C-alpha cells in the first residue's frame, strides 16, 4: 500500500502458498517458507518488494507423503544487523543476514560448512 496515495498493489511472492506459508515482514523484506510447485520441497525464501527474484532461496527439506498443517514456524527477524531465522518443523534452524539487495547464511549457522 502506498501511504501517500492509498493505492494498493498486489505483490507476487515466489513459492508462496497461503495454506502453508507464514510471512514475516521487516521493512520491505518478506521472509517465509515456500512450497515448490511440485509440492515436495520446502525452501527458505527472503524477498524484497521491489525486486523480481528472491534475495535468498535455499531448500530446507524434502517432503514425503501428506503435508503437515504447517511446514515451518513464522521466521523471526532481528534488526541490528538485519537477519532472519527460519525454523522448519523437524529441521535445523538457519539464519540469513540481509544486506541491501543481498542475503546469505550467517557463518555461525549450524549444519552449514
């Protein structure tokens, strides 16, 4: 929503599924667990409103069989420095640091070497 004009614009979020994804916002960044089109992969996604491609997208886990009610908890943002933590159900936490138009795993994230 443009605050000065009151105009509402629809946003396209890659791999977003309203049934399984919970979006967490920080400024103009959206973080959520996305579900691939084929429905068997869950990815951590960080997208920026004005950018077409996601800043960060990494597969968290592969799903087999029936989907759970939720594929991960809503991501949690920290402000200084800007970083977001993803907690998939049954998986390891991943923390992603966001710098402008770039995002990458933080070095202290367990499981990433």
